C-alpha cells in the first residue's frame, strides 16, 4: 500500500480459494455427468506432482460418486509406449495427497 506500512503476516493467514473459470464450467458438468453411476475411477494423468493435484481436483468435482478412496486408482507412467501403458495398468496405485498438497502450497505462494 502506498504511504502506509503493511502487516505482511496477514497474508499468511488469508484464506485461499480455488475457483473454476466460467469457461471451464462445461468441463466440470461433463465430469460430474460421466461419474454418475460409476463405482470406481482411475486417473491417467502424467507422473508429475501437478498430475497428482489434477487428480484431486477432478475427484473433488465428482466426490458425491466416490465416497471412499478405495474406489479411486492412479495409473503411473512416464512415456506413451506399449510397455509403459501395460505396466501402469497392471500396477494401479493410489493417489498421493502429499504431492497434491505440495502443488497447492506452491500455487498459494
């Protein structure tokens, strides 16, 4: 602020909100529609922390359909080769909340 001293510490206590841009709302509605009636979901995002955060963002959109993380799987791969895709399919894992929270923290800063 010009001409006044700011209390920088207030920024560390300020709430952060994720918002969906209006132009992306059709994607949100599409994901919700596709999740209806599904019992399980498997995410195939890239094996990067941002991919992990994207999984949780999509999961938050469809949370009414997937009440337990036991219904949620994650494929991990680093290349689009036949071997990598088959290996990822045979070795489905779980989401890593720590990676997603790290990405959220970076975005908030």
